[in-house]
């Protein structure tokens, strides 16, 4: 194969036509998200283009090199996505905590014990010295109060 640089527009276009689909398939399987996969493929070809003169030794090894670049991009995007999700979960968690503070103290405790603690209604009822139906009723009230507090705070999630 003649020596061709990947940073030439036609060579890059040919490489994209030849390998984008298989790179995209790998990216979708790795990231589990079509949008991120498209971004990963685009970023991979951008990085390959920027380093195009390194491909002058022949394009036979191009698929292997593109997959190596894609692997790095997928790792980077995976880290970024994990960091964003982690931040979103932290923010939402803080908002839920604030909303919980707005719920009646006993209702809040029932809600936390039942939903977050996974404790049976009967056990909560025994500790509070009330019938199980009262716990269920207060839990219902607590959920509505929590929902109202979250709406008041304009929490999206």
C-alpha cells in the first residue's frame, strides 16, 4: 500500500467509511449509550486525524490503531459519565435530604425505616406502639409530603 497520511481529508474520509461502523458497534457495547458511542467514534477519528502523520507507515494497521484510540476514548467518556452521574446522584441525594427535613418527624422516621431501611411495617408499628394500619397510613402521608416538598423545591429527577 502506498504511504498515505491520515491527516489528509480523503484518506480520513476513506478510513471513516471503512471502519466507523465497527468502531461504533464496539463503542455502543462498551458504553451502553448510542449518543456517547457516536461521540466516541467522532473523537477517535479526530484524535487519529490530529496524529495523522503517525499513520504514514501504511494504513494496514489502521483498524488496530483506531480501536486502540477508541478504547482510550471509551475509558475517558466512561469516567466522565460516571463522574457526572455521581455528581447528579449527590445533588439529588442532598435535595431529597432537604425535602425529608420538611416532613413531620415521626412520618419521616417511618419513611426512612420502611423504604431505606427495608424494615417490615409490623416491626415499625410494634416499636411505635400503634397498629400496623397506622404505620401504613402515616407512610402514605409521608410519601405525599415528601413529593410536595420536592415539587416545592422544583427538584427534577
